[in-house]
């Protein structure tokens, strides 16, 4: 079992106050864009909802395929959306649209999308669009799909296989004309959560930035219509990247809420933030943000951030206003906490030298000090002798301005603290 420990156990509140930032990620007027957002620097990268149609999961054991549910809103008739349907039969040459069933993603996993949701729960080898062959470790297509594109055209679509990390699929008009076969290699897109494909261009679309944590987008979710009926609604919300974990803290004072009360609630489910951090006031038709809710977000680089939504401007601008506060750098240890009474860096921020003061219950003649950047790259390394009692060490790391993390590795485990260089 693993536990997460706060990188600095003393003076946590002071660290939080030093790193508060306000950002305004936007999905554009009319919710016309999808926007990738990075907590470390507040950077955003936006793409039109129409940039892609289907997407493929890149996880090593995944066979997930998704439909693009994002669609803009408008005062007039709703703009066209991409629609996915399950077709009867499995003969690509004789695809039939009679009795077809519309399918949606469920936004709870980056491993399974709309193409997977028709699988038989009783068959562990059924992955929805295809069946897993235990002999050759391949997934072979077993179902046909129809896809209605935003321009109104209708294609029949077959995911033929997933073999050696390569998806192969073909599509054509219903009468068989214009048939195309495409392949997507997971290895060529390592590090991405999904690989995106556009039928308009017939090519993979490069959308994800190298670094991102949250996706502001539109997607479909089942909601109660107030009369006991469950309907599929398009909502505007926030999904977390594969590997990012989020905990929701309700009924709190956002200024004083303590992460440690929620560390066991961190979840990798993409829609923990979702759409319901806001609600519409039907008397004024103004958006209201839940005032006593915050989110703790652990990034793939083990940075812990507190996110509090301040405002949502709706379809006029698509702007969400949020406050992000850096809390600490987290480390993972095997049940063992370090035998330290105190762990302090000063000054912090630092100009040219930093002093590490440690009060330890035990000694360690080969304790390791590392200073790494936000990407985990080690830029400074020293071996020091920790004696029982007080230990003071001064270093001259010679680093450019920025945020780093100084860690102390002892036999019993590791602890780290943010280090700000002026």
C-alpha cells in the first residue's frame, strides 16, 4: 500500500499563499472550442470543436475509441454535431441503417469510449467494437458503425483490428463508394491521452500540447429533466488528463481547506470536476458558481494544486475564471514516513545560496539531496551525512529564476519542498 505525504509538513499555509494565480481559460463564444489547460503556468491551447471526429486511446492495454461530442451552442437552431450509431449485422459491404442505435461516451474513463459501450458484460473478451484473441493478442472487429458528420454526410465504419499497438479501420459511403483504410500507431503518439482523426481531412490531427492537465470542453451526459426522465444533454465542463488525479472538497472554506482531509479521495476518473461546479439561476438566467467547493489536483509530475472556480460567463464568452494555488510537491513512499522532527529551507525564495536545516531522529551517512525542475529533471545533486539531532547544510545551486523542488532521500524514504529561485 502506498501513501502520499505532503512535501512540507511545516508552514504549508505560507507556501500556498505564495503561489496563488488567477486564470481565465475560455472555450470561446458559443462554446465553439476545446481548450487544454496547464496548471503549472496557466497556459492554454484551443482548437475548434470541429477539428476532429473520432479518437483512439493510447494506453498500452487500451482499445478505447471515442466520438467527438463537442458542439457549439447558438440562439437559433442547434449546429450540427457528430453522431455515432451501432448498425445491425457485421457485413461491411451490406451495412444497414434500419434500427440503428445512437451511442455516446460516458466521460468516466480514457480507456473506453462510445465504440466500446456495446460490449457484452458477461464476455471479458468482448471490447465493444471487436473481440480479443488470446492466441495472437489481437483485437479483431466484430461490429459495424454508422457516423453522421457535421456536413450531413453519413459513413459506414468498421474498426478492423488492433494488432501490435496499431489500429486499422475503414470507412465508406453507405453505397460503398469512397472507401478508405487508415492506420493509427499508438507508439507514434506516446504521451498523448488520445489520437484524434478527422474524416474531412482523412488524417490524424495533432491537438494535445506537450504538457496539459485539464480539458475545458463540451460533452454529453445523462441528466434528469426534472420530470423523472433521463435525457442526454450537452454540457460544458472540465475533464482531467490521463494520469491526473482530482479530489472534490465540498462545504469548505476555500481559504483554509486542508488537502490532507481529502488525500484518500484522489481519483483518476476524468470527470471529477465535470460540469456541476456551476449552475444556472433560472430567475435571472445567470450562471452561479458553487461557492464552498474546491478541487485538489495532482498532476502527472506529482505537483498538488488547489483549484477554486470564481466565475463562469456562459456562452457569451465561454470564459471560466479560476484561482489556482500551488500547495506542494507530493512524493510516494511505502508506508514509511521519514524520522524527521523538522525540515526547513531558508531563505525561500533564494538568490544564490540555500540552507537546509533538518532535525532527525536517526543518522544516515549517505543521504541524497537533489534539486529538480517541474519536469523532474535533476539539476543539482549532493550526498550528505545526516546525524541524529540538528543538521545544517548550505548549497550554491546556481539555477536560473523559477520554481524547483529540493528533495532529501534517506533510507526510510523521501521528502521534498518547493524552492523558489529569484
